[in-house]
């Protein structure tokens, strides 16, 4: 019998339906008026694929397929009986005559339901077996003629004996079922017909559809009773085995529970007698505590928790929590190892071998290591490398660990928004763990490791607190010697850990956190430095990553230069390494195909593999008309050139700013226009030129937000060029903030901006004179390649940037009525370096 058999319902009278209400909505039955009438001897066939209906059995049926729904709705409209027949192929939605069994059951419809999800269901009651002799065409559903088969007459002692045996087995099976419904037992006890008992048992047994269909098609009563009896005997054996297994399981559980109670009682007796002996697990924990070398206060706390663990039952949830806590305490490196000697010259060699360039950064790291060597117990500063992606911040930390001969561990802080991720969760919470700092110490296995706090500017406050506030104690040399994790609840000394932080943006680090670190900026690489890095590190690394050797492939220097100039625009070298990888993968395909000999990759092969150049120098096109100036910008991934375009149209003196400019940049444009208005008379501009014209300033790449004050000089120069009709020199780029008095104020990111100017083909760079202090930060090669002009006031900028009247394309764009070209001699010579 099935695990949860359905009790047979009393056979109600067939329900009378309103044909219009019984088949709501459009569907195949909506065309009932267009169909030919059904012959009197024809029977509507409803195919089913998940059930077999027996006579006198009430069965719910889910209608699948348009033909089945149409057949049921037509039976409702015509108030006719129908035949429920199992289809051979359960995967067919609308089966044809070839996919149908030939034996089914004529049934009456008791209920028809349309579900909210659009499904159709009906409850029907079997009446009589029906054998299909032929299918009739012409209807959108299956219609057939056949024989209505009467049940055989039950006579004879053999049938009676089989009937009594089957009833006894059915009742025994129901007694073994844990949730057998009483109505089903009553129905089995009340049945008096062998045919009814066979159909009732087959309908409610957990059988395959093929087995049920076989019983339905068995017309001989003795054979039918024998088949059902065999299947019932097998099912009864399964139920008996299941009951035995359940009894053994309950007995085993009761025995374990009894043993646990006895074990607890025995432990209590031993504690009363003072004879309790620690088990092996407790002995191991005690030995680990003895060997851990914890400070006195921590050792006392550990032994207190060990005594609690000895009194806690093994099956208690608190037992596992205390054991995990003690494991964390014993596995942390409380002892300070013997510090390895620091060889300054060896450290310098490691830094030079791992990184090209970055001379000032390397020198500062060597100084840091020298101080740690001379004063190992001193409070060393916490270094923070700030720079664009791909310039080697993380690898510098690894090199420091190598130079100091210490373990290196990395903690990623990007996306951390919960204070507990730094300080841990309290042990009262289920699944609590220490914070990332303590977990990193455990992974390193050393209390004087080098810990890289990666992406420290990417932390963000959330509803669970501010993790940057938790980092204040970690990074303060005056406090981190007694750092207390919420999970451990005991102080841990972090003063010997060498913390090195990395960040992309200075402004993303909170002020109190910045105050605890020494900021070391890392700017982008020049094209020459990228070439050397590619030759020394990137090419070799990608050759190994792609399964090649230097005897199989070679990349020419000219090819690397082409990739740097035409396919990358970045401060670091990550994109350069990816493009080199693409070149080598192309060579790997040729080697894998069987090509022998050395494969050389030169500039022609670069274009063939990587496609057309992605970046081009559009400086000449951008600066060929008055009103266009080239500025310099700083971005989180390095410097970039920025074009300022200005034009004027007839209007009412409005200033229009576009290009997704921030508030500070908009204020710079307004200040540039106000400064220009104050000098209109000196420039020979008509007094009403600003009242009769609208000035539109646009910064291209409008989809990229831009902000900052350093575009003031470029905006002022573009406006002067527009209104005077003089072109801005196409080989000149400028940066600097301006004041309403015409002073040029200092800006930041000088190195990145100058490198971007060199990469873009600029020959002259105009910088604020007060930024001369940053001149030494610019690589020497770049200083030789560029001409530097130092600006005290905007007068210097106009004199150096504007071409003489009538030069270049100035004559092609007249300045407009009333505008006089500006004489170059009015402004004096620029200050050049």
C-alpha cells in the first residue's frame, strides 16, 4: 500500500454544470458550436499520464494539453460520460491514437476546477472498464468507439479463498503504515466483492503505472486477484522490513541516550570523589595551553575555560563553543620568535630584482629596514602605499617580507563594512569567529609577520559600525600592543607586526587613519619604464604562463613599444601584461599546431593580432581652432589630458557648462569668466561682448564625471583664445588653479599629469610656479624630453600658450565684430625651466 493512501470518497451524484460557466475563457472548447455532433455510441477520451483510474474509485486528475482540456470541457457541456485512458508516452502533451493504451475506464465528472495559475483539474469516479476498438476523426480531441466491459461474476471457492487472503494482507499492510487513514481501513473491511477489492487495492498501492495498467487490462478475475496478491505480498515485505529498521534505529538511539545519562552520572560521581580523570581531548588541550607560552592573564583565562570544559557534558552545545575558543587561544603565536637579521644590502638587491624604477620608494623602504635593524624594539611607522592600480603596491609588501625574512600575510579590506570583521564577534553569537586581523596572525603563524592591509581606502561604514574606526587601534603603535579582539576577549600584542597598507585614493582614507600612517605615493610609470618592466618581468612571466619557452617565441622591443603607445592607457602595467599575454597566446596556437623554429613577434604582428590601434593622438585636430585648450587631469589610474572647448553664440550673457562637471570645476569656469571680464578692456574686447553672447564651455568625454580646481588655467586660456581669435599652441598642455586676482595657484598630481602629457605627445607643459618643489619627482628622462613653463599669473599663461595673431588657423576663425587680436608683445616672455 502507498505511504499516504487516499480514502475513497462516497460516490456522489454526477454534478450538473452550466456549460458556459464550466469552461471559462478561450480555448479549444470555444469552438464547440463548429464541431460535428458526437454519435450516440461515441465516447470522449481524456488522456492522462500520471494516474490509472479503476472502477468505483474517485481520482483527481490534472489535465495537460489542449486536447485533454477541450475533451473535458466538451464532456461538461454535453453532460456525457467520458473515458480516462493512460497514454503510453508520458512526455507527449497532446497524444494521438498511436500513443494511447486501448483499455481505460468510463467515468462520471464530480468536480471541475480552473486553478489561478491557469491549470485545469477535475475529480472523477470510475464506472466501468472500456476497451477502445476504433478512434473517430473530426474533433479537436480524442473520440472513440469501444466495448463497455462488465465485471465477471465472482463464484467458486478459489475466488473466495483469494478474496479472503487479499483482504487479510491489505489489512495487515494498513496496520503497518504509520499514518493510514481510518476510512480506508473501514472501506477494506466493508468490501464484499472480489473485483472491487482487487481494484481498490491496486488503486491505493504504490505501484508503477505499467503495473496498474496491467491489472486494469486483466479481465480474468482469478488472474487479476493473483497479480494483486503478488504485488501486495512484496509491498507487505517492504513494510515489515521498514518497521524492523525503525525499531532498531529507535533502540540504538535510546541506548545512546541511556549511555550519555550514565556517563554523566559517572562523571558526577567521580567529581564528588575527586577521582575524575581527563579524557584524551582535554589532556591535549591542557598540553597545548602549557606549550603555548601565553601571557599570565591569558593563561589564567585559558585554564579557567578548560575547567569549565571539564564540567560541561560532551553533547552540550556549549562544549563545542568552549573547545573552539581554547583551540584558537592555543594556536595563536603568543611567543615572539627570534628576529632574523636584516641585511640592508640584501634588501636593496631584492627590491631591485623585484621592481624596476621607483628609486625614491626603494630608498624609503631601505631606510625603514635600517631603522628596524638598529632599533628592533622601537615603534616603527606604518607605511601606506598610495597609487593607481598596477604600479606594484602589493608586490612591494611581498618584497619587504622577503628582505626582512618574515612571513607575509595579506588582508583584503575592500568592501568591508562591518566593524566585527576587524574586531571579531563576541562568543555569545552562534558561529562567532575572531576578526580578520587575528585570523591573519593565525595563518601566518608568527607574531612578527608582515601584514599587508590591501585597499584600505575601500572600507565603508554600514549599519554594523565603521570598520575604519576599529582600524585606529590596530594601526596605532601606542595602542596595538594591547589589541583586544571581541572573540578572544584577551589582549594580543600587535606591536611587532609590520603593517603595510595600500590604497588607490588618498581622499578615501579617513583623516584619523591617515594620521597614523606614513603616506608614500606611487605614481605611474613612464613609457621607458614600462618597456623595461615588460622586458624584465612581464614577458618572462607570460611565456611561462602560456606553456612556452624563450627558444620558441621572442617579442621584439619595437613590438612592446607599439603595444604601450597604441593599446594601453594606464599608470601601471596590468593591461600591458594582458596584451602581451594575447600576443603569446597567438604564438602558443602556432606552436601547438606543430610549427617549429623561433617565432618572432614584431610591430606588424602586433597589429595583426591585437587589431587596429585603440588610442590615437588627436591633439592636432582638437587644437586647430580658437577656443580649444589642452589641460591635464589626475585620475585614480594615473594622469590624463583634458580638452577644454569654448564657443560663443548670440544670447544674453549666459555661461553654459557641459561635460558632467562637478561643483568645483563649475566654479573654476565661473572664476575664469569673471577674471576675463575684469580684463576685457586690456584685451581690447568690446564692452558689450559678454552681454550679447552666450559662452558655452564643454569638456569632452561627457559620460565621465570630472571635478577639481586645476582646470582653471586651461579654461581661462580657452576663453581668451575664443574671444581674441588666437589659437592655443597644439604642443602645449597646462594645469593650475586661478584666483580672481589672476594668480596661478599650486595643484597636486604633478608627476602623473606630466607623464600623461609626455605619453600624449605634448612638448611643452605649463605648471604653477609654486609647484617647483614637485619637479624632482618627475623622472629625469621626462624632464629632458619636455619643456616646462612655470606660471606666476595668467599673464604668463597667455604669453606662453597663445599663438601670435594671424598664425596657424587663427585667420580661418575671425574673432567677431569688435574684437581686436591680442599682440604677443603685450605679455612679456614666459618663465621656462
